[in-house]
């Protein structure tokens, strides 16, 4: 009986990993050199750094409305996507690629800038609202659900709602940029856990630092 329970527990653990493993990482941002260093492109920054580290090479794929990279990590096939549709219609690219490869939302990680976290803050979560983030709002619409994973990179808030558009489309101050870079590195340090489906372990390590 004990042997049967051990086998069952191993099978159950394997099933949970298969349910949680990440197959697609999406970085959000705006295309064009004028936006390269703006706060709204924090998702692009993180995915670009990840791609250089492993390495993955991005190629333009018009049918997916973005730049796509394919490779392996932790023995798993992994896709990276940088939508080239501008932020407000990011869902078009995410929807097209996930539908083509039959990737369910729970296997998707979206990396984006987060006004509700200070520079230096970074959080991993499943689901939740869009908080006024138009890129997330469009992804919700195209996927028909909010139940995908999100890596939220803190950029801080300007204080006034009316100032948000100019704030996210401006470059962070030097001290902010250093904090954001440090947060991004902390997230990169747990990415193997994320891709492997060990999201709870990744959250524990990321949120305790």
C-alpha cells in the first residue's frame, strides 16, 4: 500500500508540473527606437535579457504580429514573443501564436510593467485585474480569460492619474533604472523554476528577497 501511495504521489506531482509548466513567455512593450528606453517597455527589456542569456534569437513572423524566438530550457520547448502591434493591441499577437500552437493560458507567462509596484519591486502572480494596463486588457479580450501567469516589474506611479501616459512613455531616472534592473535580475534568477512549472517555489524565492 505504501508503495502504491508513493507512486500515486509521484504521478500527482508530475501532473501538477505538466499543468503549470510555461510554454510561452510574452514581453510587452512598444516597437520602435523611440520607445526602447521607456518604462512601458520593461517587458521587452526582461525578455531581451533572457534571450541573450540562454540564448534565443528573435525573428519577425508576420502571422503572429511580432518577433518570435524558439528554443529549449530545462529540457522543454519554449517560445518567446515580443508583440509588434503597439501595446494597446498586444492581444492580437498573443492570441494568434497561442491559438496556432494550442497553448493554453495557464502555460503562458506575460512580463509587463506595473504601476502599482515601486521601482525595484517584482511579483509573480496568476490572474488578477489589468489595473488600467491596456496591453493586459487586450490580452484578456483575445484569450477570453485572465488565468495566465504574469511577471509584474515595478516602475512606480507618477502620483496623478492624468500623468500616467506621459510617465510610462518616458525613461526612468537613473536611480529608478538601477532598481528596475536589479528586480529584473532577481526574476531571471528564478526563471528556471518558472519554466519548469514550479511556480509556488519561484514565488516564494522571488517574493522573499
